[in-house]
């Protein structure tokens, strides 16, 4: 009863395995159950050699289960349910159907692709994983993909949508791209994990242009025969009792399934360059998708489980399917039978395949497993110690999982264990006996019986079934050709149609299976090329010679000078190794085909695998026979596998051979080692890899330099090309070539009589001259005169590269700049600007720029050589690069060179640069701003030219750009236009506005912060309106933040401190209590005091002292708070008076003057510290520097009471005398400073104003009112305005104005808004004007005019202008220089409405 029930259950299980197949799939499944080379050898009575590793070495297992330690990577965690599902499917596939997993995407006649899985893995998780990984590989290769759900749906509809006919040609009139996009087609680089993958440059070889028409046409010619394959294998395996550990890996390789009749070795080498880039891209990005990364982890597990289960089968053990977690539902395990065509849109990023517009294409490739493994080693000691713990952990965990209700669980985690610092998934699999058991029918027995029964019913195929199979696979036209049995057998062998081939082979005599086709290949050759192991097994069972060679009649022996071996030809093993058919190679080796057979060139299978870069095949062959590693070809060049891999350019093959122990010093019969061969065939990636390996006895750079010295033009040309490419993608190339003695060799090549060699040598040097040591070596070996001589050859390529080298030489040393100029190089470089080629122009302009950097002599030489007009013309060329370089060259040509600035301006550069500032591209604007900065720097005439053309408007736009460097250049250029005059700076600051200035102050850039501070200084100096406005806009907090910032540069810090001071004082040291209060409230004082005490720079300290004085000046309330709360002493400032730097000493005196100004308390405090020695000022008062003299004179007047060594009267008299005398200076700067200082003194203590007037200041100041310099007029007007409060000055000035009324007009016109003038003076003058001046009356009545000056009419009435008395609130009287009468009180003038009165 029990046996019958078990038989029923077994039959139902077997039925469940078979019911998912349709008739065609079932026929293929049944046929394949007898065609596996490893699992069905006994059935065909074929001698089989078991693959090495696990299959041979598995030890007996005495436990009821096995424990597998699978590496845990960084991908998503593995799921126990999926692992057990994989085990279940592999068990059924291997034990029940004799099939190992694998997948191939094969092209169909209509451009769709068949997902060719072994039928045992249809609708399985294993099949899904394989298809998903393979599809992702192809999607990355082609650059497009369709999500799985939409792909399945589109696969059912696309033929009807495209109206595909019986031969696969589309007849639709629809927009093909729109149809595919609506079906879900996407650019794969739009996926977040794959963004910008096609923008990454995997190989920066400047000589290789994969997108050139020639390269694209070459690739298109062979693309249908090229595929990318993934080979999964084990790198290590260990066993301890029932515990297994493994490390898995995979490699990607390209396979060109064409023989050398269709693609010669040279063409393959060209394709290899392109394909290697594709392989690198796919490999680098395959694991970026988290789900694909996890699937690859499952793939590695499968690569271990397959040989393990095969070995367990031989040990008559089988996983117990009833002790696995519940199987996944069938709905979740559907696998695709077919993939629809794909299409590239014009905007898709990938350009690997040059398909025509709206041309859809198929996908082809595959995944296969290496059934051979490394030696099965014993487990490590640490593993053995942990064995019992792992055994208990794994068994108990699985037991608990099986007991749980898994209905609502979505994830079953696998326990992890750390061994030897690495994390492993601990997987348990229960086993049972595979032996037949009495009265018990197991599922595999029932399945075997069902298969045997079905074979009798379904096989072989009828003629109709054969035709249907051919038609479905190849289309109608080719299906009709397949009615010819020979043609049908060949088509079935290539495609791997097992059932079809088996059915046809029964109809023909065995001799036909040995026959050669029109190309000289047998069915065995075709099966080996296309990796169809089940076809090979059938042919082997039919007695076909596995070492069958290609007929000599079809061998190309047209190569002259090449020694061939008679009677040799291509065998299936050769072709399997060439095409990367790993399964076929394993099969042939197991069937004991001869792997040492050579072709006519003497190549064995190992040589084919090495040349064509088939790493997995090399691994299999070397595992079979380690002596193959150093096996040389008996004919041709006597090349080893390593040399052949270097010849073909396969880095992966070369790396594997080296890691396996190949001799890298090996040479061929011509004396070439792998470096020579890689260079001769221009495989720079191989050379780069060898450089990185740094192998002992293989100095790559030295060998390449030696190759340059051989009198062989071809070798020299190839080596130079390799050196140029290596210079681009090798970091330390300059030092390496230098150390190898390459510089003198390259210099000697510059003198070659071959222009090609000269060009290539300069190309290498172009990359090297960024290194300063290389530049020194070039100069030492006399390269400069040679390069200059080459410029006179007028060959564009040479001109361009020589210009680059000369530019680098000039950039590294001033001596090199001078040497180039002395040898006449400047004129020749300028002559390059007449070229029509952009490269020549760009490099010529760059060279001019570097020659001019900090070299006035070269700047002049370029101008004399006529370079300026050419550069201006280039600015108008429609090329962003040229415009940028021309701007930079003009910047260096004009920097600090007044003559060149004028010359460039006259040539029309201003308009051209303003036009460049309006360019759409930011980089052009920035370079134009740089040129503007240099051109306008300290040149007021050119500044005005730019201002007239509204240049600031465009520069302000740069301040709104996000990039910091752009804003920096915009700010610097903008301030260069502000010039050196206060009025121009103020106008620029007003044009910027408060909001822009605040943005500058808040910028992270020190340069921008500096410009912001200068703008604040310009805006607020002598302007109460802007001082108040800036405070209202909360401008002080950013300044204080910069004051406290640890990253604020010293130059900027000085400007910040100065800006805070300028905010607090106005014209003639009048104060702004609102600004003072704001600065004080923002806690700037403590920071300023800290800087005064602790900062290292005396310049900072003295500026801080001046600003502190400005903040406190005339503000009694703040002064009281300051003295109460702050720890301050004048000692810090007095110390600075004794500084060695005269400017520091003088500025320190000015700071003390500001503290003492109109303040007896501060004067007393300074005097109590011992006063100031008078000798400090003697040097300054007698100085030839008028500015120093004026400042010192002012300080002696203000500090007269605290200076020791002389009395107050004498000091005051001397100071005033010097100041008045300086008003007669012909230097405008001196007059401005002196007038400003006199204006400040004019409302100080009693008697000083009288002294100023008595010394004739009124006359001297009036003389400057018609000066051309606006600042002179403004300063003198302000001083006169304050003097009008003095009765003597009042009378003197009134007299002058009555005689020359235009003086009054000038006075009122140039009076600053915040300056003061006596209202009594203005009212009296206006009254007398109305009555009439005697001088005017004389002119009216016919007499001569008293003054030559023209009275331009009455000046604008300023009844709102006025001020307090200049002597109001002054200190008690002090002795004056001359006798002054008793002081009289003048009427208190009214203030101007709407204006804040100036504070004393």
C-alpha cells in the first residue's frame, strides 16, 4: 500500500515537472536528457575524463546534511527561500534531466532574440537569474533597456505592431522609435544607478577615435558576429567533512565567432581595442544595480552548486527536496523565451553601435559555468575549530525555519558567521540516498520512466515538425533551404537544435557527419564555434574524429615569409578556444580530444585562447596541463601564450597568465618581449598594465626609450605613438621617461629628417613639459633653438606642438622666457597668429600669454612684433576657445604695461572686450573680465572708455553666477574700473548698490570680501547719507563677522577695519553718532582690542587703533562706556610710534591724533604716559615726501600739548606753516591731503584758524578751485567752507568773490554735501550780488572788467546750506601764532533741512 502511494506521489511530481512544456520544448528537453557530456557519457559509452577539482576530489560525506559557507558581499542580503529554490531546480535539472544551467541570447531572423536556456531551467528561478544578468549586460553594452514586465508584454505585440513578414522584415509605416518608446524603451543611463556611465573615459588614448567613420564601419561589418559572454567559475574550494567553503568569481570576454577567413588577425586587433573598452564599461557598471548585484551573488553560488551536485550524484547522494523550504509559486518563476528587438534613439547616450535611425537590432551573448574547479583543499584550522558550532547553528536554524508558518513571510534571512575576518552565509541542505530503494519509488525514478516513455512517443521529429522548427527559428526562406539535409544539419549544429539534429542525423549515413562544407569545416567545427556541446556529444557518439582538421584546400597560405607546418589545420578545439566556447572546450577535453594539436602556424588551443583573450579557456587548459603556460609555437615566431596575449592586446589574458606564473622575460625568435610586441601593435592598455605591475626585469619605459634609438622607422613611429598615449593616461609618465633617459633621445628626434618623427616627438614632449624638471632637461640639451627653428618650417602640426612646448618652458622659468626671446622666438610665435587653423591659433596665443607673464621686455617685444592687432582680430572669431585665450593673452600683455595698455585700447580692444562680456558663455565672460581688469588697472583714461560702454552693467551680471571663481573675477574687474579716485570709486559703489555690496561681504571668497570692503569704504567716506543707509541695510554685522573670522585674509582684514572707521567719521573729522552706536552695539570694540593686543601684524594694529579712535571720536557717551568696560591703554599705540617702518610710526601718530582731537581728557591720558618725544616727528617734518610731511605737521598741531621737547605754540606754528606751504605743491595728492587736514584743523582749538588764515591759506586754497582734478577742488572747497566761519577768512574770501564772482560759483559748485560753509557768508554774498558788485558795475558802464574770469551768472541759491560756528563748543583759547584780536561771536548759522548736522 505504502509503495503504491509513493509511486503515485512520485508520478505526480514527475508530471508536475513536465507539464509546463509545449510540444516543441518537450521534444528538445527529451533529446537533451541523453546528450550531456558529463552526465550521459555512460549512455553513449564514451570515455570521459572527469573535470578536475570538486568532481574528482570530493570526500565521502557521512552526515545527513551539508553546510555551505557562501561569501557575504556588500550587495543586498541573500534569501534562504531563493537559495533552496535554486537547490531544488538544480537537483531536478542535474539528477532528473541531465542538464547543467547556462543561457544564450541568440539572434532570430526578425531581430528578436531567443533566450536559449536548457529546457530543464525554463520557468525557474535559476533561469530568471541568468536571463536578468545576461540582459543587463546587453543593455549596458547597447545603452538601452525595457523593464521586464513591459518587455514581456511588448514581446507579444511587437510583430503585429511592426507588421513583420514571414522573412522578418518590417512593413509598417509607423514611427518605429515612438512605438518602442511607448512600449517602455529607455536610455539605460537615465536610470539613477547608471547615470553618466557613457561619459566616463575608460581610455584616454589621443590617437584612437572610436567614433570615426572608418572605425564605426569596421565595427558594423562584424558586429553581428561579436558577443559578450560571462563565464562563472570558482577561485577556491575547501572541504571539511560535510562543510564546504568557496570563493566564486566571473569574467567578461568578447567572442568573435568568425574564422580567420572572415576576419584576419590585424583586423581582430583593431576590433579588440574597441571591444576592450566595451568590456571595461560593462564590467565596471554591472554591479551598480543592487538587484543585479544580488543576482550575481546567487550566480557565484550556482557556480559552486553545479559541480558539487554532479559530484554528489556520483557519490549517490541527493538533496532531500522535502527538507527544503516551500517552493516558490509557478507564477513568480516564469522565464522569458524571447526578448523583443531594441532600438537606440538619437538622444541616447551610448554610441557603441553605429545603428541607422529607426533600425532595431537583436541582443546576443551568454552565460556559462566552468564545471572544472581549483583543487579541493582542506579547510583552515580556524574553520575546523568552528565546525561543530557551524553545524549546530545551520541545522537548528533550518529546523526552526521549516517549523514556522511561512504564509505571510516575504524574506527568510540566512544566518551569517565570520571566519578569518570575512563574513559568510551559513546554508544547510539535507541529503538523502540516491540509491534505488525497495518498495519505494522516488520522484527521480518516476521522472526517468516518464522521460523514457515520452522519448518513444515524441522522438524523432517528423518532416512537418522539422519544418516548423526551422521556420520558427530561421524564418521561411532559410527553412526552405533546410530541407536539404546537409544544410539542415549544419544549421541545427550552429543553432544547437538538439532534437532536430538528432532526427536528421538518423536519416543520413555516418559518413555525412564527417563531411566538410564549402569552407572546409565539419559539423564538429561548427558545433565547437557555437558552443553546442550536445551536438558534439552526438557526433562523438557517431564516431566522428574529435581532432578532425580543416581541409588544406581552404587554408589561406598566401602570407609570404611565414613558415607553416605541413599537414596541420584547425581542429574543433582550436576554434572552441578562439571563440570562447568554454563548455565545448570542457567537453572536448573530457572526451579526450588532443589539446596539443597545432595548426599550420604551430598554434595550439592555448595559443588561440591567449591571442583572442579567452581567460576562462586559458584557465581550463592550464588546469589540464600546466606546461602549456610556457608552450611556444614551433612555427612562425616561436611565441608563448603570454607573448600572443601582448600581441593581441588582451589585458585580461595577459594578467591571468602572469598571475598563473608565466615568464614575463620571455622573448620570441625575433628577440621581442611582451613590451616590444605591445608597442609594435600599439596596445597601450597592455603597456599601462605592465607599468602598473612594475615587474622585476621588465623596465617598460627603458625598453620603450631603447626602441626609439633603433634605426627602424616603423618601430620608432609605433613607439612614439605609444609614448604619446601613455603620457595621457599614466600619472608619473614624465618622471619615468626622464629617469629612462628619454629627454635627450626625444630632443635628438626633433632633428630628424622625417617630419612625421618630428611631429610625434613634439607630441610626446607636449605632455611632458608640464613637469619643471623636464623643462630644465630640455633647455640643458639644447631643445629651445631647435624648437624655434621648427617654427620657421611652417608646418601646422609642428607649429602647434612647438608653441605648446615653448609655452610650458616659459611658464616654468623667467630665464626660459628670456632665452626664447633672445633667440628670436617671440616674433615667430606672433607669426603663428596669421594661421587659419584653430589649434595653431590657440596654442600660439597661449604661448604669447606665458611669454608675457611678469616680463615687461617680452610684453614690449610682442607689441613691436605686431601681436596686438592679431589678438584683437581673434576676439571677433566665432570660437569660444579662441576668444577665451585671446582675452587671457591680452590680460598678460597689458598687465602693468602702460604703453601696451594704450596700444591695445587704440586697437579697439575696449569694444571687443565689452562685446565678449555680453557673450552667452560664462567662461568667455570671465576671461574678458580678466582682460578688462589688466587693461584698466591704474589707467583712468581706459577706465573711462569702459565706463562709457557700460561695462559695469555686464560685470555686475557675473556677480549673480553661482560659481565662486566667476564671481571673484567679476568683482575684481569691477573694482579695477573703480580706479583710484574717491569720486570714481564712489560712483562705482553706488552703481553696485547696498544689496550687491552686502552679498560681496557675505561671500566665502576672500577676494570678493575685499572688493566689498573697498566698496563700503568708497561709499561711506565723507558721506553721511551712505553711512546711515548702509547701517539701515544691516551692513555692519557682516563686517564684524569678517573682523572675527579666522579665515579672513590680512589684506581683507585691513579693509574691514578701515571700513568700520570710515562709517563713523565724515568730512573734516565730523562724526556720525548713529554709525558709531551701531558699530559699538555689534560688539566690534572687544574684537578690535583683541587684534590691537595680539595680532602679529603692526599694520593691522595701527589700523585698529585708528578705527577705535573713529568709533569713539566726539561721542562722550560711548567714551564713558568704553573706559568703564574695556581694558585699553595708549601704551600699545605709543609702542607703534617707535616702529622701524616709517609708515607704521606715522599712522600710529595719526591714531593718537584722532584720540586727542578736541579731547583734553585723551590728551591728558597720553601725557600721563610720558607724552610723545618730539624727535619722532623731526624726520617726517624734514622729509622730502610731501604726504609724510603733511601728516606729521597735522599731528604736531593736534598733539602739541603732549609732544615733549618743544612748546605748544612753536609746534602749532610750525605745523600750520608747513601745511599752508604744502598747498602750493604741484602734486595733486599733496594738495588734497593738506586741504583735508586744514579743514579738520579749522574747527579745532582757538587760534588755529587765525593762524591758518594769517599764513595765506585762503589765497592758496582759492587758487585751486579751478583745478582739473575734482578731488582737489572738493578738498579745497571744504577747507574754505570751514574757514568762512573765521572773520578774517570771511573778509578775505568775500573780497575775492566780489572781485571775481566765479570763485563763489566754484566754491558752491564743488562744496561736498556734508561740508559746511558760513550762512552769514553766503547770505552776505547773495545780498551784494543783488545790489551789484563794483567790478560788475564798471564792466556794465563800459569800463574794463576787474577780473578776467567770466561770471557765468548767479549761482544756485543754497539757503539750506549752513553749519554751526567753526569755533562753537571749542576748547579754551590757546596761544596763536600771530596776535589775534579778541574773539567775537558770530551769528549761529542754521543747518540745512533734511541733513544731519556734522558733529565736532
